[in-house]
C-alpha cells in the first residue's frame, strides 16, 4: 500500500486463541469492539475466532484483508510458545520478523521486570523479547498510544492492527488508537431505537417484512428479539443518524400496529436481556 491510508468504512475482528474455542475464557473483546464500531460509525461486518494455528490465522486474515478497511486481531502476542500471532501475520504479508528496538526501549523504561535487568543468556529474557519481535517492513508501524504501556498496537498497511488479548489492555489500547484513525472514518453515525410489544414474532413477521422493504432504501434495518421470560418482544430499529426523521415515522407506525407497543430506552432493553 502506498499513498494516503484508505478510508475506514467496514471492519472485522479476529480473536486468536485456543482458550476461547475450548471455553476456558469468555471473549469480551469482540463485544467491546462491536460497541466501539457502532459508536464511531464503522460498520462491523465480521467477528472471527481461530485457534493458535498459523494456517488458520493466515487464511482468515487474508480473507479479511481482501474485504475490509479496518481489521483488528487480539490475542497470541505473549511470551510463550503458542503466542504466534506476530509470525502468522508476517507470513500473511510475506514479511520478515525482527526485534523492534523501540519496543525494547519502552520495555526497559516502563516494564515492572525490564529486559536489561535479566541475564543476557537467560531463557526468561528470550521469552520476554519474543513480545518485541514482530513483522518488519515499510508499512509496519508500532503505535505507542498510551504513555504508561510499552505494548504497541502494531499496524500494517494502515489496515491490520495487532492487539493483545487481555481485555483491560485491549480496551485501553483501542481507545488510545482512536485519535489516530478517526479522521479516516467515513461511514455514517448510527442510531438505535427499541420498541417493546406483547405481539408474538409470528404476528410481527409480516409487519416487519413489509416495513423493512419500504424503508430499505434509507438503510434502516428492523428486527425482533424475543424475551421469553416476560412474554414480550423487542423491535430494534437501526439506521443512519441523518435518517432520524424517517426512523421516527417508522417508530410511530409500529407502535400503532403492535400490541401494547411502547418505545423503551437502551438501558431498559439491556435489563430485559
């Protein structure tokens, strides 16, 4: 990639780790990323999970690269043998791996147990430095987005961004990255509304199909979500902020046609889930 970075319209996230697939840990990074994309007007198109296997990481990453503008990976950049994200991403881009001295300097300045305090020949030092060995090339950038963390968000082609899997680090680094990418975001900001109703989904289905077809040209999406425990359903309406007048008309129409329909807040809907 040369010239100016591409605009960001669509995104994907790739969760890397056997521990997610075998149920040892619960993935929260994809949910946070989905919320981040929604709030910033980026259309999240894919959420993927792959094991700690190079061929899987390379295959999915290359698929995402051919389709999306903003791709985030999380997990697999620690000091152990199964942390293979950097080498897998390097393979996907056909790039070499190299020790990044700037990252090592950050480690020595910030880390609780800095590399320069260890024996030069120790296995512990080699393990720690694995976290500073990542792809090297003209479009590879280690983005140090917070002053108190030595971990960079490594980006390649201003398209793929490599994050650690630890949720607290992921959240902090993603928010730290935001100022670096927000000028590239060209999607529309979205708004979301909810209607609660006692109408069952079989009754809602033809109504929602009709109203979806009539509002499709304005990029407004409507769906229903059952809440079996209190025998109610929620109708969700999602669309661009600039089409809010049309969304308001849709809400009015739906409330008039469903049983006991009323608009509820996002907080009220969250309490029902």
